[in-house]
C-alpha cells in the first residue's frame, strides 16, 4: 500500500465521481440483475482501475499539477480501453481467432497497466507469477521436454487475455464484480457508520471483566469484525488499535498481545457470513454461497474456541485478572445506544441463511436498510451528502480485489491455454505416490507459500486450478478440497517469515515482529490441523447424518481443548515436554474420525490430566499443612 496519494481538490472530485459511479453500478445491478458477463466485468475492472491513480501516487510525483496530468491521462486511457471492450462484446465472437492492430495495442496496454497497478497496490509476487505464465506461453517450445508445449504468438495470447472470459475477464473477476463488490460496499459503509466500535464495546462489556478479559475481547471482537471485513490486515487495524493496548495494560506482553490480535483477525476470514473474496470465488466452484457458509461454521467456531482456551490458560499461568468494573462499559447502555446499527448485519444473516436470498440481493437490502438507519439514527444522523461520500469511499476497497482477480485471470488463462495446470496436478499425484496424507502435506506447503506472497483470493484461485483436482482425484470430497486450500491461504497471514498481519499487529503493539509472528503461528495451530481433520471427516463441514456431525463436533471440541493445553504446556500446572507430546498426540487422535482414534485420544488426554490433577491437589494439600 506504499505511495498512497494525498489527494488534491481535483483528485478528490474525480475520486468521488468515479467511486460513486462504481458503487452505484454494483448496488443497482445487485438487485436488478447484472449485465452480460463480459460487459459487466469490463465496467467493474475499468472503473476500479480508474481509481488507482487517485488512491495511489503511482510515480511518487510531488508536484500536484504533474500528478493530476498523469492521473487524468491514465483515466482517459483506461476509459478508451473500457469503452472499446464494452462495444465489441456482442460482435467479438464473429472475429474469433483474429486480432486487429488496434486490439493488440489496447490489450498490451491493459496488461501493462493491470500488472503494474497490482504490483503497486498488493506487491510484486502475483504480477511476477503472471508475467512468468505469459513468458511460459510464449517460449514453450524452447523449454525442457517435460514442461514444453507448442508455444503461442503474442497475437494469440492477447486474444485469450483480452477477448472473452478465458483471460483477464475470467471467473475470478466475475465473482469480484457480482458478489464481492456489493459486500465490500456494505462492509465499508457499515464500518463507517460506527458499527465496528459497537462490536468492540459490547464485547468488552461482556468479557472484559473475566481472567485475561482484554485478550478475549480481541478474539470475539475480531471474529465479529471479520464477518464484515474479510481481511486479516483490516481486522488487525480495525480492532487491534483498541484491543492491543488493553491487552498490554492487563499484563500480556507486547508479542503475545500482537499475536492474539493476528490470530483472531486472520480467523475473521473463516467466519461467516462474509469471509472475504475467496469464499465467493469458492461458491462459484462448488455450488452456492449458502453451502460455503454452512460448511464454514463448525471449523470457524472450533478455531476460535481453541484460541479462546489458549488465552485463558496464558492468563491463568500469569495470574492475570480482568478489567475492573469501573473500566468496563455498561452492556445495556451500549446496546441501547448502538443496537440499531447492528440490525443491518442481523438482516444480512437472516436473508442469507433464513430466507436463502442470493448473496447479492441480501447485501442490497442490507445496504438500503443501513442507509435508512443512518438517515434517522438518533444523535448521529447523516445527511444525504455524507452518505453518498461514504458510499463513494467504500469503492476504494474494491480496487485491490478487482486488480488481483483480474491478474488471477491472466494466470488461470495462461495455465489453461498451455495445459500446464493439468501437468502439475498429475505431477503432484505422482510425487505423493497416491498417498492422500502426503498429497495434503504437499498442498499445505504450497498453499502457505503462495498465501505469503499474494492475497488470499488470488492464492485460492491458483490452488483451486492447479491442486484441488489432484485432491479430488484421490478421493477428497470437493468441498473439503476447496476449504483445505482456502484455510492454508489464510494461515499464511500468521506464518513467518512473511506474516503480514503479524507484522501489522507488532507495529501497533511495539513488539518484535518475528517473535509476534511465531507466537501467532502457535496460537493458530488449530487452523493448521482443522483442514486435515475435515478432509478425513467431512462431518466437520456439516456433511453427514446428524449423529455423525454431533460426534465429530464433540470429538473436535475435546481435541481443541487438548491442543490448547499442549500449545500452552499448561493444565493444573506446567506440563513437561513428554507430557506435552502425549497431550498433543491425544488431541490430534480425538480430532481424527473413528471410535478407535477417539478412545486412544481420550486415554492419552485423560491419563495426563489425571496425573496433573492429582499432582495439583497434592501440592495444595501440602501447602495447607505448611500453613497450619
């Protein structure tokens, strides 16, 4: 996000006009229906790209006049490309297989702008992968035989990427333009309304007084904030600026405070109903968004329960207390002041889950409801002008999503054109020698590495294209395979050395960034184990009979508690390393499907816990005798 643009008056006017146009386009089409696929995606990407020079100082120019000239020039070029692309939508099928000189020039300019904008806004990793994919398509015949192909001309490559929906305007951008965009608007306006602060104050009122209360506030507030944000870094900034100082004040060290916020905020992308762009893309692969929400609930709750227990044990070890009653807000007073602003989120969940409206229509009605509330909200009414500016400002959140999904389209388009996607899938199966667990481990490593270098949605698209087919071929359920790569793309946020969310939290906590990352990784271990569990036992994703699902939840809860005690090495006193290993083995066993593994896990956990309870009681009795 370097090079943020300090807007001049002209830039502010353009930012408002284009941002409002983009937001209103998506609000309108979310209810009245989208344009034909190609045209809809063209409008979405073009307007999003026009915002880039207004939100970012692309060339680090300090002179306002020169900066404005560059911004207007880029907007004009993008407008021409967008208008031309829109105009050929109905006739381009007639010229399939051909590209005019003008089209080759426009396609090349679009590629350069899209890749450079993505590089500037989200980092170098994704554009570099896209460039390598294009080079691979160009120079296929010159490569080693195992990965060689016939090669494609620049004309053919630009045709695939520019014309139709197999390149830039592929499925990822389609999902961004149909589903993600409307939720970005909803999240942006809801946050600006003050709903995020209400989440935090209500959670603080409920949990702040308990042992380690501020850290527990961070967990719950981040999970709630995550339902509207869908971004780990945004969660850290949104809730961490309040919760991290509170945690430090209550006795947690800087690194642990930052790590708690990192783990909780990363888990926000796992928590329904929004979950971020990748979840909407997943819905396009597996069926419906409701199916994604239903499957996500149990693992997300288990992740937060494990994190909650780890925090409680840390507070117990350090004998930390909660906040005093005088420091806590009054729950009923806060609810009375802010309940109205929470209703749009309640409406969203009701429409998605209860009424089973489409994702975009649910978001549409929630936005309309939120706007009405903001017009009449007691004590903090917003004028129509203020609301329009908030809506326009919310469009900034679409920029990175549109750019990354457009760039993902380049990668997917080139992988499909050259056939390397199928080769890599076959290679993974060959490397794993048909062993499902080995393939899952290879997939985990690949997912985390890709997730370190690019946004979750982009990493997910790549993994869903390259690796998920291999998982399915070895018998992993489709939804479990997709959730597997989705989870590890998110877990990259807490995995050093490139744990972006952890470094953001460390900055707020004024702690060591690398140490914060490693502590966050440790606190997030449930997120690393859970994907293996639901691949082996789809009941954790809600797939199975009621009895199977209940048994899976009970086993996983026991396993989550065991994992927390193993990570913290604490239960009724400190655990030695041998005891910790037995507890860890027991927790993993209880999470595995099957009665035998559950019994073995319970024996492991029960034996260590019994020893610790007896040891603790003996120490207490000896203390009583000494006092007497």
